[in-house]
């Protein structure tokens, strides 16, 4: 009843999930209210002032975009999450857990050897999957709201080894701030440049890690190369046959 328009990415997402008639139509009392403190904290993170290289400040994460009812609501959700490198997870009781992209140790959960029953880890990527140039794209008001490139991020030594740039673009179309698109692009390029990636088979004892965006691995026996490392939990899936995740 007190809703007002906001560019804050967290509030934008809450509105799209629960109040947008063309959104995901979640029940606010089940999806947001049980974890309201979490959403309020993440909204505060989005509202933090960050210093611009040219002087002055801007809000850490803002969302400015539009969509049409022709598209799946999930597309809008993903576009909003892209504005803040956000992480979203549905808890068993229907509550929506949301964390903006700013790293904080309070959201890190430990997985030990005892919690993991299987793993598939790739130590490198194939040549044709390599990315050594990343160009963020965003919607720029100064060019009549057209899709515009920021300066690209380049890994020059990797380009020399590959013999050419291997480019990829990042679509941050609900972003209208040049510096915000650059900050998000820098994070995404760093994620792409990580060599190790894969999946873990986790017992039910590791359920707390399922609901965490970052996981600390305490695995001196099963995964000694990743022991003590923090990994990004991009997606968790319940495995009923194996009794875990």
C-alpha cells in the first residue's frame, strides 16, 4: 500500500517478483516477509555511495529498464539480477533469498570432505571457450537510450598466446550508468577467466551451503587443490535419487 517507484535494484526485483502484474506473481507474504531483514540489508547495499574516478559518487546498483508482456517474466528477473550481480534462491518454504553482488563473509558457508560425495571439476577450458576480451553493453541515456559499449576488458598476454582476441559481450540492458556497467563487467570478466569450474554432489548435511552464494571448501582429502578456496554457488539442484544436492 506504500509502494513508490525506486531505481534500487533490490526494491525493483521485489516489485517484479510480487507486484508486477506481468511478473512472477509471488505471494509477498511468503516470498519476502519471512526474510524481510535480508531484503532490507541488500537494498541498503544497492544504495551505498561508490566513488567515481571522474569525481563525485553514484549509487552502487541501480536498475532502469522496461520489458513487454510478450516475454517470459524470468527474462525480466534475470535482467534485474544482472544490474547488481545478484544471487536469488528459493527456500523450501517459498521464501526468496536475495544477495546483491557485494562480497561479505557473513554469506560464506563451509563445505567439508564429509559433506561431499562426488565432484566433477574442470581444470581449464577448451580453446574455443576461452574469453580474453569482454565488452559490457548497457543502455546509455546520453545516446538517446541506445545500447552502447563501454571500454572493453582485455587480457593481452592471453590474446598473444591465442593469436587473436576471443571476445564476448555482457548485456546489462537494465543498467544506465557507465561506471556501474564497468563494475559489473569487471566482475563478470574475472569470473569467466577462472579456470576451475564444475559441480559438487552434496549430502543433506550440506544443506546450509545450498542457500549461500559463496562456499568455503574445507576439502584437504577430496579436493586438495581447492582446499581453503571460496567458490561461487551459481546454481543448486535437489537430487531426490541421491538424497542430496
